[in-house]
């Protein structure tokens, strides 16, 4: 498949057709249930899976922003039937690739020569394909194995039209004074993700900052990279789904990689204020030498230092049950817009956010925590679902990708069922807050 629908009209029409068809299927199903027609669990599961497949197949044709949505659905499986999340998870690993001829043409346009003249070996079949581009194995003339990411044609040009469609739908579903800020944040992130030159620079930074005994990251090959072609050293390993199949009963390995994942996200609590914000399973590898491989540095979020400090300060505030500090931070981070003690609606939001935050920080109340605890998982799913039902989304625009990051990390930890030691993580956060308290004292 080599076509990529890039006109606003065509993309809108495809989305509308798919939405109408699936919506009609669910309306019919709801009516049948209302009339007393029941189905067994197997038939129910097949119904959800078939409809999910229709949606996924259309998103796969649209790629770009549409597939980013599919990735989000697969991470946040509490908002949709489990079968939907499972089908959408394919967006993390595999999407129908563009044609070999088109790949060859893009590389020649971007690098000045066809792949067979640039590389000692180039595999025309993509080994990974996702929302914005696909990846090919290759070998440099000096024998170095590399991965070459080729961006789909016109992806960057579809961002504005896709976001306009999404915003118009979003406005009908919810009321929020922050909609422009939220979509500006999404737009700027997507634009950065389609600049492979910028991603290459992030790859090199993360390699210098974190690659070592626990973490392994690719290295950027700048002379063979442009805004639309990215060449980096190849990492070998297996993704989460393969890892779970292979090490289903190996608790020690599950705990080991769960600990590495937990540690990696806390190592990012440092002066860079920069976080790998694309926490879905397709971006992590479990290697034979016991290291955690980290991939895809397009969605890297650099936070304003003051926001980063306030965001991390919520942990000690909740652990200590300091309501005055919690209220101050909630107002500063735009979670609250009024005094909850003077507004019943605001109090409901405040109480829900307190409950949700307390649940998220529960692992930090223990020196060791079992992310395989089904009660903890079920409660988190319920709270995420409730969050989507709030009348008005709240919080700074900087939460857009950090919220996805938190939920994504927790979901991977829960799928691993890992027991982790939390001391390293909580100490890192507490130390950061203590060290920077004076710096932001005037903003209190």
C-alpha cells in the first residue's frame, strides 16, 4: 500500500464513514439488548473485536494523527472495551507499509542516492511500521547494523487538517476553556515528531545521558539523516507482548525489567526537565544482556522548570496529606479554577483529583510495590474511566502528554506484574523538590 490520503476532505470523509458505520453497529446492539436479546461472552467479544478491526483498518490507511489516536486507545484501555485496546495495540508495532519503490524514491530524494548505493545492505521490507513512518534494517559500509526510519509522504501536511477535525469533534463532546492551549500543545508536539533531524538530536542526548549498564539507546548517524529520513544504530530485543509470552512464569525476569522501567522514568527527574513522553510498549525492548532498550525519541517533552517543580511537588504534598499545599498546587497547575469550599461542582473535581492522585502515588507509600495487584489495576482503570467523564477537562496544557506518560508507564508495569523497589524513585523526586525549593519560593 503506497497511498496516503492527504486532503482534508478525503480524510474527513473516511473518518465520518467509519464513525457512522461503527456507531450504527453499536446502536443496533444496544437496541437488541434493550429488547431482551442477550449474547454470550464469546459473541460479545467477537462483536467488539470486529468493530475495532474496522476502525483500525481505516486508521492504518490514514496513518499520521489518526494512528496516534489508535496508540492512545491501546494505552488507555479502560475507556473502551478490552478487545478495542488489543486491536489498537497493533498501531504500536505494525502498520501496512508503503511500497518498496516509494521507500527507494524517498531515500534518494533525501540522501541524494538510492539505498543500494548508500548502504552495504538495505532490507526493502520494513521490520516495523507505525503512525508516522516505517523502519528498515540496513548495514553501513563499515559493517555497523543500523535502523533507517522513513517518514510517510505528506504526514506533516495532514497535521493541521486532522487537528481541525479532532478539535471540532472535541468541542461537541466537552466544554473547556483550555481547548486552544491543549491543541496547540498537541500540534507543536506532532510537528516536532515529524522533524527527524530534531529527533536525531534527542537520540544523541538520551544516549549521552542514560545509556549504560541498565539502559541502552540507539546512536544517531547524522550524515545519513534528514528531516524525513533518520538513521540510527540498531537495537536488538523483544517487545512487551513477546516478552510476556516467552517469560510468562519467570517472575525474576519480569521484576528485573519492571525495575529497569521504573528506574528509567525516575532518572529523568533531573536538571534537563525533559521526559520521554511516548510510553507505549512498542517503544521499549527487553534485550538478551538484561538491559532495557529505549526507542523513538520523537515525542520528548521538555517542561518549563517551574511547572516541572510544581508537578513533582504534588508527590510529597499527597504523601504528607498537606491539604493547604495540595490546594495551592492544584490552583497553580490549573486543576482548580475556583475555591472548592465555595463551589459544589469544584469540590467534586477536587475530591476526585485527590482520590486519583492518592491512588497514583500509592506505590510510593511502600518500599516495595506489586504492580501485579489486580485490585490496584481495577481501581486505576475505574478512575481513568471516571476522569474521561468529567464535564470539563482540567490542568495545564503541559499535562497533555505527561498524563499519557504516567498512565502508559503504569500499564506496562501492570502487564509485567512486576514487584519493584520504589526507594530510588521517591528519593530522586524528594531530593529534586528539596534542592529547588528556594528557586521557586517567590512563586508560592
